C-alpha cells in the first residue's frame, strides 16, 4: 500500500480521489477497526468498510476473504458483504449468473459447516436472500432443493455438521423473509411459495425431533427452526405433530427455552383461531404441565414457571373467544383459566421473588371482554361460571399488591421499588376493569373484608392487608362513580379507625379520601371524619404528594361546604408553607387548593385570609426587589411569583367553572364590588414592576410575572377589567425593552377577552400596535434566533383577526410588513412556528373582502405567499406540516379565486419549480385539481400530500406508508 489514497483511513476521510477496494486494503481496514486504539481511526475504517461493502469490487474480494487461511473476523466481513450485495443490489446481477452464485454459496456453506458458526450463519443469510429473490419463478422448489442437497451422502462433511448447517439455513430463511425489502406484490408471491415449501421442512423437523438418537444440539436447532417457520402463519393443524413434540421436549432442561418459544409462537399466530379442533387438543397438553409448574414454584425455579405460564397465557389470551364458543368443552377451558389463576397468584413478591404474575393480567381483560360480548343467554351462563372466578381474582390481585414487611422492603433496590409501583398500577387498572363485570357487589365485598380486618381481635393486625384492601377500593373509586354505593358511608366511618403507623398505608389512606372527594361533596356531614387526617398528614414530608393532592381535591369538590373549616385549613397550610416542608410543585398544588377554598367565602373573609396568606411573601419579595440580582434570589422570586399565580388560577369568586352546571346549582350570590384578586394585584402591582425592572433580561422571571396575570385573566375573565389599562401599559414597556414570547402570549389573552369590549379597546389596541411594531423591528434585525417570539406573534395576529379584525383597520398598523414577516416565518425550520404562521394566513385570507388593508396586501403580495407555500410543498418543509399548507391553498382558492388561478399557473411555469422531479403535465394537473376544489378541504389535503410525494420522489414507495 504505497499510495496514500489506498489507505482505508485516508480514503474514508475523503482525502483521496479514488477508493481502492482490494483484498489487502480491506484486511488492513478490518485490522484498524478491531485493533487500533484510536477511536477516530476506528470510525474512519468503519466508514471506509461500509463503502467497500457496497462497491462493485465487493463481488470480487468477498470470495477471497472467505479463504480457509483467513481469520473468522475477515471471513465474516466477506460473508456480510455478499449478503448486502445480494439483498440490496439484486437487480445488478445478470440472470445467467444466478446458478453459479447459488452453487458457490452452497459450496461455502458446506465448507463452513464444520467451521466458524458466525460465518456460517452469515452465508446462510446470503443464500436465503438469494432464494427469496429467485422464488418462485427462477427457483420454484428452493427449500426442497436445499434439503435434498444437504442430505446427499457424497458430502465431505459429517452428517451432524451437514444437518446443523441445513437447519441454520432453514431457520434464517423465514427470518430473512420477514426483514427483506421485497416489493409488496413479490412479498405475497414468496409468502405463498414458502407456505407450500413448508411440506418439505416439517416432516424433516418431526423426524429429527422424535429420533432418540438426535443429539441435543440438533434438537435445539430443530425447535428454533420450527419457531422461525410458524411465524409465516403456517396452518396450525400442519404444526400439530411438531407442537406435541415440543411439549414433550419441555421435560428436557436444555431444550426448555427453545420449546417454550416454539409453542408460544405457534399458538400466537393470528390465523390459529381458525383451527379450533387443534386448539382443543392443546388444552390437555397445557394442563399436563401443571405438576411441572408446581414443582418449579416449590423449588424457586423462576425460569421454568415463567415459561409454562407464557404457554398457558398464549393459549388463553389469543383464543379465549374461540374456546368459550365450544360450550361443551367449558370444563377444560375453566381448568385452563384456573391454571392461569395459579400463575397470577404465584407466591412471592413481584419483581423480587417472582416475575411471572404480571404476564397474566392482559388475559383477564380479554376473557372478560369476550364473556361480555356474547348474546344475553350465553353471557348469563358464562357470568354464572366466571363471576366466582373473578371474585377469586380480586382476592389474588390484592394479595399480590401487598407490600412486603418493612424489613424486607428496606433491602429492595430503587429499581425494584419502581417496578413494584408500576405493577400495582397495572393491578389497579385490572380491578377497575373487573368492576364492570362484578359491579357494586365488589365494593361490598372489599368493605366487608376491611370491616372484619379492623374489628376482629382474633388474627394479628396486618397493615399490608389493610393497605391492599384500601388500594383496591381507591382503584375503583378513582374512575367509577361510587356516589350511589351504600358502602361508602361505612368506609368513611372505618378510615379514622385505621391505625396508621406506616408511610405506604398513610399514602393509600390519603389517596382513598381523595378518590371519595366527590362523594363527600354530596355528603358534607362526613367531611369532619376525614379532614383532620388530611391536615395532620400535610405536616409529613413523606406524605407530601398524597396529602396535598387530596386536600386539593377536597377543596375543589367540596368548597361550598368548607367555610366552617376554612380558618383551620388556611392556618395549617400557611404553617407547612412557611416551614418549607414540601417541594415546589406540591407548594403550587397547595396554593391551588387554597384558591378553591377561598372562592367559596365572603369577599371580606377572602381579603382577610389573602392578607395573612400573602403578606409574608410580599415582604420577602420587597426585600428581594432591593437586592442585587443573583441566582439564589432569582429562584426565590420565581417561587413566590409561582405561588401567587397558582393561587390566582383557582381563586374564582364568580364561579366561572361552575357555569356549565347551571345557575340553579350555584350556592353563593354573585359578589358586588372589586374582585379580591384584582385588589391584591393592584396592591402588589408596583412591587412587581420594581422586580421586573431589575430582571427584564431574565426570561424565567418575565415568564413568572406574565404567568400571574395570564392565569388571573383566564380565571377572572371580565372581572379582571379594572387592571386592563395598567397591565397593557406595563406589558408595552416590558416588551419594548426586551421582547419575550411570554409577553406576547399574555397580550393574546387580553385581545381574546377584552378587545371586543368598547371600553377596553383603546388600551388593548395601543398594546397590540406597540408589540407589532417592536416585533417587526425584531424581524428586521434577524428573527431566526427567536422562533418562540415569531411563533407567539403569529398566534397573537391570528387571535386578533379571529376576535377583533378591527385591529387591522388602524392606519398605524403596517399590514404589508406583517404579511411579509409571516411569509418569512413559513420558511422557519421549527414546526410550531410554521404551524402558527399557517394559522395566521388561514385567519387573514377570509378577511380580504371586509378589511380593506388586508384585501390590498393580498392583491399585492399574495403571489409571494403562494410561492412560499409551493416551495414548502415542493420539499422545503416537513411532510408532517402539509395539512397546514393545504389549509392556506384552500383559503386562497375560496377567498381569492381569480387571483389564485392567475398566480398558480405563473408560479408553476419555471422548469424545476417547486421540484426538478415534476413534469409540466403533473404541475398542470395539480393546479387544475386545486382550482376545482373550493368546498372539500379534505380533498385539498389529499391532493397536497400526493403532490408533495411526487416532488420528493417518494410517490409509490414503501416509505410513504409511514404517513
């Protein structure tokens, strides 16, 4: 390798004009890849080798790399290169070379039958790829030929070696078919051909599996080969003998895993349910594994119990409907269900001592769905059989959901604890589902057990058992309306009797109370039974999430019944907030809870509570506003502003969120006088401005300030009116100093709520014009660094057009500049920004007739918009955005038809626009289709999708199926 350009590293780096893919260079590159300690050299070598594999020279060097004197790594590369050439570049191979290529591959496979296994597998994959490309026309009996050739007695390789090589080849053939890049029509032909060829494979596999003389390695390979073939949806009845042989092989520990895989794959194929007689024959085979399963469980052999469970579940889950239909065989199917129940209740704690029970949960959903889908008469019969089974299932699941002893749990890793938490969520979902079948009786059943547990003195108290029963109750109450259940009063009465000495139990008690908050709203007399528990738990950091979320639910659902407890709730909450017991997100929830609570009080009470609640924070904020900005006081400022905005999110004395319930359900008169939130905001307004003046450069602080007002505006709606002028003024100053997206989002809220009211139009209009003017300056200076500002600006413009098009009538608004900026925004790489810009145009174009300035700018610059849209469709924008661009085309066609018909023909005239792949006829067809469709937006979207595929050269390819 004298010349520099021949060195794989240098060539890979792009330094050489020619790439010399010789055997020597390939070997040197492989040596570099495997043994060079320099990672950059390794990467260069890998890049060069990838080019070598696809080069025309690969046909030459591949065979040479397979020579017996080469090391396995080099031989493997040669075999891989052959596979890549055959699978990806089949069309390059002349037809007259098919046979010699096939013969060469057979020769190599025979040679490697007693050589390196990884090279043998690669060569088998290459021959499989060749067979799939030649089937069915050029090589009609490919599989039968393979079997015949490898059974020939005159081979130099011993019988076992030939047998294993043949089995490897037969195993990889279906796998290669599954991943092959064959076109769809060829895939169908080859699949049919393989299904026929199955007749040449299965008798051989049966013979090898049942032969007592077959060594273990051969039988293992047979099972893997069978497993591979059944995934081609072979009729289940054709697999009967092999499945039975695989069941027999389960007794051999070496063959166990392969047998399980083969049986599960055979049973699980979608077509299997058509062969009911075969399925019925399988039930006794599965039931025959029960003793082996019990032994495995007894001996702690998790792998065996897991495998047998997979088989039972595969049969039950995939075919419960077909097997339930065979009413005369109901007892054998029930026996299978009971076997699966045993797997669900397998002893031990998931995931530490067992990993099997979780496999069964989907089966119980499927069985229930199938039972409930029968006609009434048959359903009644099966309900009678299976209701007791499902009651037993509830007991088993609640037993499995129990926590281990504190001592044992202390040894669990954090990963095991998290897996157990997820497992309990799955159990919770299953219980909720089972309620559909068992109904109110399930709640009574749980309540009776809990009652006995809490009142019995006979057996020792177990907090785990109590917690699990409560957890079951909570799982159901969270999603099912339990308001009419006659056991809830009793349950609420039992809760205070629970001896809570454990965090997990305390958490579940909290969540259960939270799940019953709607019931408490209908039975307020019971609130006093549980509220003290919740308030007590607030002081425990370990119960942070459960106690705060439960208080929030109670304050939201029962707020009209809480005034007698309000002082206590506020005092406890203030105390825990001051002691900083909870993390930031829980502090925010707590403020939301207090917002709900205060909403139901009289105005003077609200103001009094607000004063005591907020004063410490205001004092802290005043102190922080005086300090020189630094990271720690920034965190404190953002935290305080967050607390205020979360409080104002839910403090709604006009009860806007109750409006949907009808006025007759409101329990309080609409208050007179200023809204308490507005009073507070006006008091702290100057302080907020002071904070802002120091932190205008910080997006997080600006965002936190905007959030206070945005959440207040959303909650208060019209009640916020007194604040509009001063907020508009502050926002304008803020945005003029340093433009930030959060200020635009708040402006959009103000436009949405107040722009249509004559009294508030002047300040809102002034703000709108100011932020527009500032943003246009941002565009002049280069908007690419501010996609968030452009996105928010486009949303603001669209909202203005939707809510108050008069904003576009003002002479001071440069509509032309706004239009041009929006066209520019269509070309941004960020999808949300492009979507927002498209949204602006779909609001703007319908206003052509009613707003003169809009009509004028569309007439002058509409062609520029159309060209930008066509460029995007032509390939400049992501395919996922095509519906948005189709909306603009539809709006242009509907509202500017005469202009569009002129522009579109002109725009598509230049050759190569919007894509060099388009013919003039295709462009002409597209423009005619678009101009014809002025009513059906969905059709326009389909046309655009079709056209963009043509532009990108993707039309008719498999790649398009993803979209």
